[in-house]
C-alpha cells in the first residue's frame, strides 16, 4: 500500500510540476508584458496629468507634487517610490523588486516620451480622468500578472492580499481615497470629486480581475 501511495503522490507531484511549467511566463512574455503594462499605465497617468486630476497611490502623490512644484513628473515619481524598495525586498523578494524598479523607470521614461510626442491641447476633464484611471488600472493589472508593480501602495496591497486574501484592489481603494482627499489642498474640489470617481474605477479593475483563485501570473 505504501508503494502505491508513493507512486500516486509522485504522479500528482509530477503533474503539478508539468502544470506549473506549462503555465509559467517565459522571459519574452515577461518582457513584453512589463513593457505593455508600463506603457499603458504611463499613458493613463499622462491623461490624468493633462486633465488636472489625481489618482491614488504613489502616482497620485507624484501628481500632487507635480501640480504644487516645478519639478518634472518623471523625477517625482521615481523619488516617491524609493522608500518602498526595502519593503518590496523584505516581503516580495529580489525578483519582484527588480521588476518593480524597472517598471517604475519605464513609466518615468514613457512619461517623457508622451510629453514629447503626444501633445494634448484640449482634453475634456471627465473623459481624461475616467480614461486615464481605466488605462492605469489595466496597466497595473498587466504588471501584477507579470510579478511586478509600480511600487508604493501596490506593494502593500499585494502583500496584504497574499497574507490574508483581502483583495489588493480594495486595499488600494481605501488608501487612494485618503490621498485624493488630500488633493483638496492643491486642486479645486470638483476635480477632487471627479478624481475620486476615477480612483474607484481604477481599483474596480484590480479588485474584479486580480483576486485569489483567479489568474495571478506565475
């Protein structure tokens, strides 16, 4: 009986290994996924910036500082995310941290590209805010599925989801609303109200699509 059980266990383990190998992302898939995710997310942030709106997370903080100072967004976004690097290494490991650092650098770089090659003269705020948050949410979803993020709240939300099962989108939404309310110090309240609606849309994209028991990217 023991031999039979061992054989069954071995077969199950082998099947699991085959399944894991067959569903794992290859290096080219990860590279293309991260490039796509960062481009889409950066385009969403560019629309938000062009609309005078904000969003949550470190991207929202970077936009607030951008509105209040003369510093370029790409620099602010990179600096704001630095303190979260240690948390990422501690809780998520070096692979995730390196991918996240690359993603942050790419978003910063793409923001320069958008400003140079995609001039927006007139953008309706409602469209810009909702479309920007939707694109940012889709970009983040792609990055999550390739074991990356855009740092900051993303890291905290992913750690909480992995430890407790509480969806990353809901964690981000709660933190994002606090960040957006602080925008009252920088931008008019109608823009803050619209930004709050946009942040809900962004986090719904994550909460409904990135959850335990569904595709999370391995």
